[in-house]
């Protein structure tokens, strides 16, 4: 029975593909075949050298020697026309006969003692195939190891490839892929789609155990969750955990991508989340939950909050447990404003649809653009549910406003030309919404949008709405009034999380709060909200002191200099006691103790007081400050406050993580794979996130995924040249 290529080389220290003795050798059968091997050698032809053959191209050329015996035999032409054959090892000599048979030489080599000794030495000296591997892409360190084909490792990495890049299981059945792998390594064994599916499940289970082990060492986990309906008409719920790891790196892991059958009430969603928390063993570590503004989410979070409060698991009474998605609020805010010019938006949108329907229309439209010497080359067609796509559509259309009118003159079916007054309204609206577009890009373009980045933009939104509320244009005033109403609904009360995040940013501290709150809440109400934030911050810090300090809370409050003095005094006293013995104090030691007790104690200063009293980080170097890295460097000075800052900064203020997973879900559950089970879908999407993090592909995944595209949600209409 023939063995596979993998089994055939297991015991060999040298890969067969690297063995030079295998070149141009075909052995069939045993010694009997050797007896039939002949070399029809023309004696006169052998006597001619290579140069003679090349100089006489029309003469008969010498035949190529094919037998393997000639690698161990020397041939020397003699003056009488004969050829002498000599063994290279033992120097035994034969006269080559006219028939050219090699049986005599073959038999001799099998029994030649000198050849056996040489072969044995070569076998010991033979070098193994070397494998060069780089440990990490950045460190530049390369290790050299002996190569040995490991089919189990190939299967493992094949499952990682399928999971990370969302390939179908059948990809490994593709004929060209298998030819490619055979060209890379002749030992490669084809992996069937059934096998790779089993391997993906094994990878999912292995990585899940690793993640569960990692989460055991995490003290606080923040959650983002959302619902999504696939093309299977099945409703999925994604649950994503955000936490700080041991290296002070902010991590994001998809915990569940599970089916939640209807009805989707707040109680049912809360039960599904509780089931997820219990499965992962994190039911006592939940710090916050970020959701959009759907009504069922309010019920869900309220139910979870009540349960956690009963178990006394929330800090400061859970005042920042429920986090509303800032991107979703911003979208609702601007949609309300855009409704004031809805009729103009509809005209522009339908006009672009009309042009995009026919290539000939776009060509004519482009000709007019060239006549007017306009530089833009594309129009934007928006998705009505994404306001920033609508903003870009209007901004691009304004640049072609003269083209719209001229095209209507040559195409009588084009009835989508706004009036001059409408174009003026569109220009003013685009100028108004520019700041909102920048904020949306900032949030959606960040891999981990945290609480410290949003308050500086929040006050700017309120300031802009206040300015536009007295604008001379009635439609701008109407937009500002509508948007201000929505702003006050969601941000009219002090948003504790955004404020805490800004204070714990060393670039802002309380300076930003003192500056922004009068703009957001008015000069009369601002002091009340500022006092509330200070109270919450102090209460939260005190809770962390009692929870995380290894020694007593009072000891943490003492300044380092004072603790050193007390420690020195105590150590001096103990030395005196040791010298005198039997707990007898000298007069000097007793006097020192009396003086220490009578000296006025300096006022106690906490880590929070020290942090807030120090100057904030300012200047050009702080523009792109990594706040989490700053706290990591300062963790030895602020042992308790740094833990508080890490937990607050790990709270996401948007559900961008959910958008990312849903984008991947749309690619995985395509029309050809719509029959996949919900368990398989969860395995593929959870393991996709885990494997990409395992191989350090999370950042590239953000660029490749449709997070930003989901927030853009528009189609580019390219005009022909």
C-alpha cells in the first residue's frame, strides 16, 4: 500500500525535495531492472569532447549518460580507441565493452566497501532544510529552525485564514488553490470543506477558552449591544465587551452574536443579555451598557440596572451605567434639522437618480460641466437614513447648480432643478452642518471612541445652535430650533459620563468643565451642574479607594513625605526597643514620640486633589495625546485614580463596535450562504473578531470593514471624462 507524501518523509531529517541524488533518477523494481539497463555508447563519439560537438552542429552528438552509476565512475578514453572505467572509491579498473552495459558497475557499487563508508558519512553530514521565521513584523528578529512539514499546523492556520478574511469553507476545495499549495510544498494534503469547518469550530472553542481566561483577570467590562436583521429574516443581537488588559491596552471582543426571537421587548433583551453575562462569567463585572435610543433599550437597561443595584455592583448608584450612543443622537439631531428643507432634498436626490439611470445622460451632463470648466468629477447619491450622506449629496450638488439648469434645457424630461432661492438655502444648510459632519467623521473614524473626546465638540454644537437661533434666514432659525429641542431632550441634563471622561483627560481637567457648562446649560444653571459633577467624581474616587487600595484608606490619603517621616520614627523607636529590650523606652525615644504627636499635621491631600491641582497638559505635543498611555505612565503616582481613569476611558460612547460586526455579518451571510444555522453564524463572526485580534489585524480590519462606509452611506456617481 502506498503511503502519502506526508508519511513518506516523517522519519527523514532531510526533505526529499532537497536531495540532489533524486535528480533525473527513475527506479522501477529491483536488481533485475538494473540488469536490463544498457548504455548504447559509441566509443568514437565518447572520445570527442564538448567543444568539438559545438563546432560541428550537423554531426551526430554524443548521447547523454542517464545511468546513476556514472556519478561514481570515471571514464578515460585510451589511445587504442577503448575506454577505461575506474571506480572513484576503490580505484578498481574495467575496460568498457562495446555494448555499453552497466550491470557490472552496478553490482560492484552495491558491494563496494569504500562507497558504503562515504555514503554513511554523507548521511550524517547532510544538512536539514532550514525554515526562517520572523517573530513579529516590527521587531525584526528572525529565528532559524529545522523545517518539518506539520499538516496539523497547516490546518490550524487554514482555519484562521477562513475566519479572519471571511472566506467560504469551499475555498480550500478550489483546484487552483490546491495547485498553488502543492507548488509551495509537495507535502501539502488537500483539506476538504467539511474538515475546514470542523477546524473552524475547534478554533472558535479554543479561542473562547482563552478569552474566558483573560476576562477572569479583568475587574470591569463595558458592554455595547444592538439588534440587526440579516437577509435570512433572522434577528441577531451582538454583544461586545470593552476592557483594559494587563498591558493597559484598550481591548474590544465580540462575546455573542446570537439569535433573539421576537417579540423584541426590553424584558426579553435583558434576559438574553443576562444569559450572555452568566455564560462568560462576567455578571459581577459589568460597568456600563451603551445602546442606541430605541424605547425597548430604555426598558432593558433599566431592568438590568435594578438587578445590579440590588446586588450592589454599580458605582455611585449606576449614574453612568446607561450610555446613549452619541452618534445615534447626532443623527437624530440633524435629521430633525434637515426635515425643514425636505422638499429641496427630494428634488436634488431625484435629479441625481434620473442622471444615474442612463450613461448617455451622464455623458451630456459631463459635457456641460466641461463647457463651464468645473473641476468636480462626481455627484453623491445619499441613503435617506444617513444624514451625513445627505449632507455630502447637497454639498456636491451645489457645485453643479449651473449644470442642472442647462441640462434641463436639452432634456425635457429633467424636471429636477431647484430654484435660485432653494440653492441659496442649500448652501446655507451645508455651511451650518459642516461642524456636524466633522464630528461624525471623528466618532466613526476612531477605532475606540471614548468619553473624553466628545464633550469638547458637544459644547460647540450647543454654541452653534444658539448662534443660528437668531439667524436672519427663517429656514435656518427653524432648523436650529428643531435641533435645539432634540439636543435638550438628550443632553439637556448633565451628562455624567462625558464630563468624567473630559476631567480625566489631562489636557482638559476641570478647565473644560468650567468653560463648557455655561455654554451648554446657561450661566445660571452651570454652577449647579458643575457642583454635581464634582460630587459624583469625589464619591466615585472614594469608592475606588475603599475597593482597590491594598492597605487602609487613611494610609493612601497621607502624603508620601509624611508617611516616610512616620515610618522613620517608628523604625527608630523599634531599634531602641531592640537595643534596650523588654519594651523599655528611653527618655529620648519617649520625647520624640511626644513631639511627633504634638506637631501640627499637614492637611491631607488625595490623589484626585493632586491631579486636579496640577497644570493640565497643553501645547502642540498634547494635540494627539494618547490619554490611556499617559495614565499608564502615571499609574505609580496615582495608584487608585489611574484605575478609575482606565475604567471610565474604556466605556465607549457609541455603538460603532456593533456597526462593525453587522457589516461583517452582511458579508458572511450572503445570498449563497443564507441557509447557515444561527450557531454557525455566531461561530464565524465571533471567531473572526478573536482571530484578527490574535494576529494583530484589528486596526486593518477597521479600515477594511464598512464602519466608515456605514456612516457615510452614499453612492458616488462618477461623471465620464
